[in-house]
């Protein structure tokens, strides 16, 4: 379906980002992974994805807290892929504190990594997409882009702002073969979430199913975690011809969280 196209997924050394990159590779996309880990730590992962799906896979280490870091990542991605056709802005930082005690430096870091990096990456990806008349841009927002929660002001604010960025880019790329959408996951089964589930099982002497339901209580009405692979499949669908008229949208995959 996507053989010959190239994709960059920021924040993809593990978890949801890696799942989305793997789904694109399975669809035939050449992929650039990104993270803060040293390149040697990612060799086995890139080699495994490349051999399983017969695509080119590489990894770039870059700190997106500075515009220079974003520029370096984008330059490397263009060099390694040839054409950058799919951009997924997934890199994120977060800090847990009430607004009165929230460190200003952590606020600026969140604005830089969660928001400015996405803006700059889109700026640098669009010229090539426009030249080729095809592109797919995804900004990873969250349920917390539509619902606030205490003690996560940086995360809620930047995820909300990404929805505005998505709509603006969508309107500026109409009739150019380019779409820009926001994907809105709820609680996704990632290594981080899995660790928290295990802690809950141990702390309350619960079985896994009961621990998952307790973890999601008051959140996802289905009582089930989102599979990371399913988010990847949604991305692949949105890259296909059936989704050519879907742009500027918030695509929820959150177990009914936003329905209540």
C-alpha cells in the first residue's frame, strides 16, 4: 500500500511511537525512528523491523527541546528517506505538579518539545509534500486535549494547542494532496502503563483484569486499554485513499472516554 514512501515518527524508540512506526513499515513504508537513546541501543529494533517487512529503517538521536535539534532531525530524515511523505509528531514530555509549584523551566521544555517541535517539523516537511502533491501529517494529541486534569498543566495545554495547529495546517494544505489530522488516544497499553498496572496489582493484590479496570475507572468506560497496534492501524488507514477527504479532524481512539 505504501511501498516507496518514507515516514518519520518522533518519539518512537518505544511504546506508542514504535507501534505506529512498525505499522507503517508493515504497510511498506521506509521509516526513520527517533528518540534520545544512543543509536547503538536501537540497532536490534531497527534491524528487526527492516528484516520483517523488507523496508529501510534507521534511527536518529535528537533532542527536540531546541529548534536546532528539530532541524537536525528533519535534515537526517530527508537524507535517509529521500522523500518524507508521512510525519507523525509524537514526541512528548510531561511533568506532574500543581500550577502554583510548576517549574517555569519544565513549562518551557513542554512548549518546546510538545508543540514547537511539531510546528517546526511541519514547516520543514511541507515543501517536499507540496512538490510531490502528497503528504500525511499527524499530531498526537490526547483525551487531555479535550478534557483537563489537575497537576498536568503542561500536558493539557500543549495537547490542546496541537488540535489548533492541526486545524490550521489542514486549512493551509487543502487541494494539495496533503492531510493533517490529530489522533486522540486514551490510555494505551505501553510499557509505561503496563508497569503502572503491575504496581497496582501488587499494591492491591488484584488480578490483571481487575487492576486494569481499577486503573481506568472514571476514564475509559469500556474498562479496556487501547492496543498500541490498533493506533498504528488507524494511522495506516488515514494514509490510504479512503481517508483522502479526512483532514483537520480529531480522530479519537479512547474507549468512549469523550462520550460521557
